[in-house]
């Protein structure tokens, strides 16, 4: 070891020792600092903290923000807030402490009605983790008489308080719940996922629909106040207060009048109507029948009422507009025709002789047209106007799966394109891959024929059909389909503008020859106004032109759901009527999809309703309640399992 | 300036011929007695903080027993025999941390635990509390000291890699502890003051840049983190209540089991991170000062051991481990008394919980091992 190394060694040693001293001094300084802090808290501020701890008179109370309002497109209130009084207990402040709760409950039971379920729910809330001195709710929606009773007896109960709060209220209620959703009391599961701080004073949360999707925007931000109270919990003085930030107000495209009309038209039936503004993609109406009142869910629905809704054969809780999966039947024919022409598989002048049936092979199975004897020579125009099945059997046979599913998907089938309705389902667009995965079978020519007339494995929701009609009416132009029009008065074109995720949306459709749109439009106008059009009765005597397509889905087999009586069984084999269309034909302002279950074909069951809706929206014609026999028929969609309708192969399909 | 070695009484004691029982056991009686006193005091406070739960106290005693055994075991290990395994252990530790991020389990949004079939579930970050100072000491012991810039940078990478992985879990408390333990080693390796000052200036200059790059909600989180009382319903609640507990304790305290704040459930986490508030409420300023004095004696003893060590590796490691112990105390007491932001760091050897007790006792076992072998150049 050289001298310089030794020297370096010595220098390192002494430096290390120095740094140990530095550390010791640092430790001493920090410890002295900590002790100073403790002296400050425990000696200097001792009295202040003794007061704070001893009588606990200072309390921090969370203040609930006011929930944002929901308006229709013209500014009518769809969801507001109203005052409601609830009865709460602060267990720590009861005269006998926590142990006297049962005694207090018994005494309270003498002056107002408390049933077992109230007490059961109260006990459950009591046992949830909570801050000391925070109130626990016992009863909601106190009546004026009950409030008076409690106030008179207030001196007997310390720690028992009447708390006013604002709760959701739907002024128009019936007929709107499937469009708006509703709020309800926060349950245990939701409690775990919510921001505990921001919801510390909130009792309700959006459960469904718009209320659920825009929960963040509608809720607002919690405030708080420090209050000084007396021993009974009465507030003597507010020491410090931070106002809560109210939720944001949302304006929807929904037209309250049109929505009520749609609900009116569906009265006594099972089905759905969806209307879209083709210029914006905004939902003008979204009705599903039967429906139910949302207000009862806000304040807590009774078990009996809920069971009645849940077990009803007509499935009122089921949102058919968003979740009902129906065979679209003939309403897909315009798209299939476009697919055939645009992909070059058939020429624009293509026509065939329709004998009333189609066969895949000579002497094979008959795929029948709805009209016995056939339609004679049929070209594309006539095939749409008269809804000729044979024409579509023939071109579907040539096309096979791929061009058809590709074009149908460009029109939004098989995917969720509505942005702000979380319950929407994508239904089924049967690609070859889908069939392999779900049916474990390859794609057969017969499957193509069924797909060509919108039957077989294909299914779509009313919202998807309205979207498809919107893209047809717009000649391929897409808009984000959404409920929201504006938030706090600021227009919203896409939900991503306010921090939500946009749904995947197909690109605008560019046809090889733009005039093909006009050809299809012309045919769709003739459906409503032509001499042989399937919707001519609904299009007659109108002051404006409309375009549309009827469809009839025949339900030949249903996955068993054996709770129905035998005599009603026959009814659920009746056809579903469908209609898509828009008006005015040349410059559309409204697009609709109508589906009526088990009431016969589209031209008689669905198209007339669409006509009334057009008249109401364009001309302002009032819709009269119609007197019809009570609907008793059955739905093919099961709420829980969403059991699929099994349409037997080769379903017959008329206009 | 005086020399730590001269202060060390052991220097004279080595003149004795016969090795005593302590030497045979490789234990340091001073440290051991101090630790046992702190643990006993801790159990008394824990009984109150757990709401008079005998089960909690018994469980904690079992953990202390395990921790003591771990310490005894580690004290028998000669650090020079394990040195060559250190890089392997470090790499293994990093792999475990990555594994935690990809398929670890945890609660409350943090993913900290690893479940390997056949083993009890554990937190790899706890292992790194020892592995990181070991690794940096090993690396710098093999370089010239004072370390050159490149060595400092390599050391910083060795420290930051696990720190970032742990911060991502997220476990801010542990990553602070590990980060400082690594930096202490670099400091004791003789890091030039100019690097230290440059690092501080760079850090200070970088803060506004980071701040301006953050989104609004991130800024809000930082504000709440630094000033919890701006969020009195959330993070602020704990601090407000623990200050009330400490302040109302006064000089003499409200008496054992008499703390209203802790017994009426105002105070959160009374067994774990906020146990010092229970101590302050029930035993007053005097009680806290007693505990701080005990900690101070442990730290002085640790520094004496570091000062007496001859080899660079031993010195850096023992000094760093001692100061890490200090950081536990500083961060925990500072947090509970409202001086520092809330990060989850337990009060050493007092807070309820087995993992941190074992980790701490193992690092103290390392100190004892270094102390027992400082004169044996094997």
C-alpha cells in the first residue's frame, strides 16, 4: 500500500466520521423540532384541543350538492328535485346512548308507522362503517302529519331529527323511464365503488339510463360545514362553510311531446318506438312499452310493487328500445339491395322472374315468397316497393355471408353505436366467425337466404334499426347517436367532449356511384306512396312525402319459458310488425323505427303508428287515445337470460 | 472534531481476553435492551389502541418473538460471506416487484402483495428495504471513494428502479423509506457536497416544470396531499382528529385506556400508523418524550456501531440502516402531528403488524453482525 493510498484512506475515514456527526446533529435538530411541535399542540394549544375533544360540540357536516336537472330539447323539465323529509337518528346522542336504540325505536313506533322492513334497513345502515355522530336514516318521505307528530314530541327524543333533503322527481314520469332511467338509494355494492368523500352526504345515485351514464356530471361536488351544536344535536352556530357545487344541467334531444306521443301510440301494446333527428343523431323519442313509473324507485319501491313489475309476463322493466333483439325482417332489404349493387354482384338493371319461391338446387327445398304465385318480373325498385322475398333469396344466394354482413355492419348492426345509454346491447350480426363460435357450425347457403330477408340468426334492437334508417336517410352520413344535446347550455356533439368514451362508429359510407342512394330512396318513397307499396295505406292522403320500409317477423319457435298459460300461447306465435322510415322524404327531419310485438305485419301494426308520429312532429297533429283490446300476448325476450328467439329456418316474410 | 471511534467504549473492552456471552451470541446488549423496552412500551400502548384487545397484544407478542429470532439469526451471518450474492438477490427482488405489478393482490386500490402457492403471502417491497442499501453499499464499496459522478449515477439508478416500481403499486411510504436508505449510503460513501447541492438545486428547479405538466386533477391530489385540511371529509379527517387527540392529551395525558379520541372511534388506524396519537393522548407529552428518547438512544448506538466499523461496506451499510430507522420515526411522528403529508409509514416496533417489525429487526440484526465482527478481518 503506497503512502498516497494510506493518505486517501485516512481522508476517507475522517470524512466518514464527520458525516456521522452531521447525521447526529441532523437527528437532534429533527427530534427537537418534533418535541417543539408536540409542546405547541399539547401545551400551547392544549385548551383549544381539550374543548374540541371533550364535548365534541363541533361537528363537521357534509352538505349534499343539488343534482343537475334534465331538460328536453325545448327546455321542459324532465327530471327535477323536490323536498322530502326523512327521519334520522344520531345513536351517540340518544339519551341512553347506543344501547337504548331499541327502546327509542319502540317509542317512535307509537307516534308514527314503522314497519319491520324500515327497522331492518335501519339496523343494516347502522352497522355499516360510519363516522361517530353522523345521522342514520330511519324513515323517508314523512307526511306533514308525521312531521307535526315528531316535532310536538321532539323534547322526548334527543338525537332524533327531521332532515329535509332534495330528492329526484320526474314530473312527466310514465313513458319516460326507458329514455331517462332513474335514481335510487345507494346500495352496499355501489357504496364500495363511489368516491366516499364526494358522496358522504348523498343518498341517491343514478341506477339506469341517462341518470346512470351522466352520474358524474349530474352529481356535483360535496360541500361541508363545521357547526356547533348543543347536547341534543341542534345546530347553534355555523362556524365554517364551504358551499357544495351543484351538478350540471343536461339538455337532451328528447322532445317531450313526441315522447308522450310515442308512449301514447304504444299504449296497451308491447313494443318500442325510437325516433332520431337525422341531421344531428339526437334521439327525439325512445319509448318502450309496457312502461312503469320512475318516481316510486326514487323513494324506495315496496317489495310487493317491485315483485309485480318483475314477474309480469309483459316484462315492463325490460327496455325493448335498447335491449329487445328482434329479427329486422324486410327492413334490411334496402341495405341488402345496396350491398348487391355496390359490390357489383348484381347489375343495376338486374331483374328476375319470381315464381313465388326460390330453390337452392333443382328439386331442393322451397324458400317461399309471402305472395303465392309470385310477383312476376322483379327488378330492384319493385323488390323494395313490394318487398319481394324471392329477389333477395336470389341475390343473397350469390353474395353469401361476407358482402351482406359487411354492409349491414356499416349501417351499425351488430354493434352499439348509441353513446350515452349504457344498457344498449349489440344484438347479433351473424358473421361466419360468429356462427362458428356460437353455433359451432359453418355457414350454409340456407343461412345466407335467411340473412337476405333479415331473418335467421340476424337480430337488431329498435335503436339500431332507427340508426340504420338514419344512415340510409343521410345517404351514408353518420352522426353520433346520443341523448345529450347540451350540458350547462353548451352544445355536445360527441360525448368525448365531456370526458366520456365515444362508442366505435362506422365511417361514413361512400358508394361507388352516389346515385344509387337516390334509387333506393325512390323505392322507399314508393313503398309509402306507390300504387303497390306495402305501406301505401299509411302514406295515403299526406301533405308531405315520406319514405319507409315495412317488415314482418314471423315468430315460429320460442325458447321455452313455461310460465305462460296454454290459451295465451297461440298469441305469441303472431307476427311482429316492424317499420323504419323518415319524413319529409327529400329533407328528413325525423327518422323512426317502430316495433310492435305479436300484432301482425308491419304494414298494419307498425307503419300507421309511424305515420301518426310524423304527423304529430311535422304538422303538430294531436294523437287521440285509441280504444283497443288489452294486450295479453307474450314477449320473446327474457329479461334475465335474454334467451334468444329461434326462428325456424326459411321463415316466411311479407311486407 | 472528535472521533466516533474514541467515543466507542468497545475499543477498550477488546482488551479483555475471554469473549463473554454477548460476544458469542454476536448480540449487542445495549441495542437489545433498548429494543425490548420499546417493544414492551409499544405493547402497553397497543392494548389501549386496539380497544383493550388481548388477542391483538398476544398476536403482536408472537410477531415480536419471530422478529427477535430473525434478528438473532441474521446477527450470526457474516456479511462478507453474503456479499457476492447481493447482485443476484437485487435482481431477484426487482423481478418480484415487477411480478407484484403484473399479478399481485391487494386492497383499497393498491397492489402490494404476492401470493405464491406454497408460501405465505408477502410484500416484496419489504425485502427491498434491506436489499437496496445492501446493493448500493456493495456497489460503492467496490469503487474508489469519494465516488465519481458515473458511480453516483449508477447508484441512483439502483435506488430509483425499485423506488419507482413500489411507488407505482402505489405504496408511497415504503418507496420514501427505500429511496432515502439508498441515498444515505451514497452520502456516507463520501458524495461530494457539490453533487449534493447540485441535486437539490436541480430538483427544486424541476418542480415547477413537473407542476405545469400535470393535469388539473393531479394538481388537486398534490394539494390535498400537502395540505390535507383542504379536504376535511377525506384525508383531512384523520389529521384533524389526530391533532385533537395529541393536543387534548396535554403534558400528563388522560391516563392509560382513558383516551376519548381513540376509544370513541374518532381517531383512525389507532393500532397502526396513528398509534403515536393514542400514546400522546393517554400518556401526554411526557410519554411521547420518553419514547422519543428511547429512539434517540437506539440511533446513537447505531451511529457508534457505524463509527467503529472498519470496512467501507460495513460503515456505509450500518450508517444507512441507522438513519433509515430514524426516517421511520421522523415521518411517522411528523405525519401524525400534522407536520408532514400523510404517507403510510409505521412507528418502528410499536405499530401493530408483523412485516415491518421483522424487517426492522433484521436490519438491526445486520447492525449487530457488523458490530460483532468489526475486529475480525476474515
